[in-house]
């Protein structure tokens, strides 16, 4: 298999391994996937948490590194994230090792071009060169778990990077969840993990849906990316909030309620000019990072908010009123 497309055996785990007592119990939980080295986004998430009425437990579910090729950025991101709960994504797993067989570890599906795969492998190699200057941080990344189990208001939550079978799984990609086979696979994961909610990231585009499980009504939220725009014409990231209280109206995008527990996608309005400057300092024109990501970081992907909202998911009422009045979601 081409490096970057293969999924190593050590990335895999049975969904039933998530059927265990929770490691985390909280009233308000932020699940933050795909920070990608964005320091302004990290600051914006801290500000969101500080504005909450109750303490917030933050869980970074992988790929908090990616664009932070500079030594200061690498140290700052990892030092800050590792002060919270964290699990390793494919990026952290490959940064902690030295083998090249998996490339970036993304396990990209066929619809991703070979050129994009090759550039991601090159980016991982350059980021690993930076990481070698921080052996203690690399050791800490290597010891992070591949998944976590949490509980909020009695709701059991499986927190993964890819899916409930693999650290780099694509079962919760928005395109996979369009088809009956993908929905059936997700439903089987709920049953095996005895979960009512699954929080994931990895595939870079957000998607959320409700579905029936043997445990009762459940939901799956893939937050896409906390550190990059997720929708066309926007410049903000997305995280997942699970809490016993409603989400702050100014930040909530869409969500649902399961047995009194509020689950929402929240916008992360980071300092975009600063982030763009940081990105260009590390990935100037014609570099691998620039070729793959500059357009998305500048203007978002070709993906609409409505595509992320599947069965049983509703727009935040404040946002809905704004859109009906002719506003936008920036």
C-alpha cells in the first residue's frame, strides 16, 4: 500500500474495547479535533471555555499538530494541549515514531488524489524533523491513548480520532454516512461500544446526525477541524460541546438534545489574519502545505453548513434568525 493510504495494524482496536467505565466525567465537555497547530484557535477555545458558567473539561481528540512546523509553535501547541485530556491522532502517532511505511498515517481513501497523499507524507516528514528537537514531548505523545470514554449527565460518550475501529478510520466521513452501509456500520459501533454518543474528527469535514441505537436515541458528531475553516466562505473552526446546559447562543451552530444533554457544534472564531501569517511563515508559496491547504485556510472548503446537518440535527435558533434576516455565519 502507498504510504499515507495504508492503515497499520497497531492503529486498530475492536469497538467493544470502548465498552468500559468512563475515564472522564464532566458537566460540560469540549471535544476538540483537528487543531492542526493553530495557536489563535487554541486561544479562542480557551476564551469560549472561560465564558462558560461552569468549568469546562477539554479533550483534544488528535491531530492537534500539523501546520506548526516551527519549533516555537510545536512546543507551544503540545505544551498547552498536554495540560488537558488528549488522545493521539495519526499525526501524533507518526511524530512519535520513526517508520515511514504509514507516511502521514492518514489512511486516505481513493477519492483523495495521489498528489495530496504525497504532500501530506512530505509535511509529516518535515514536522517530524521539528519534533526530534523535543524528545520529551515525543515520548508523551507516544503514550497518549487512541480513544477515551466520557460521561456527561449520564450519557456515555465514545471519543475517538477516526472511528470506533481504527485511529485513522473513515467510517464517519460525511460521504460514508450518506449511504446505508455507512450508517449500519456506525450503528454497530454504538452497540459494541455501548455508547449513546460518538465524537470523532480525522476526516476534516464536519457531519452530525441522530440515530436509534439499542441503548436508545444516540448521536454522532464529527467536528471536522477546530483549526481550519469547515464551510465555504468562512474562516472559523468547529468543536463539539456536550453539556447538561444549553450552548452559548453566540457560538452554537447546530445541535440536538439527548435525554436532557445538549450536544452542539460550536464555532471557533480565531484571529484569522494572525493564523494566516503563521501558516505562511511555515508553508510559503509552492510548499507542500501551501499547495494542499492555502485555499481552504483562506476561504474554506467547497462544503456547506447544510451538508453537515443530517437526520435530527437542527440549526441554533439565534443563527437561524440571523440567516433569515439576510446575515451570514461569520
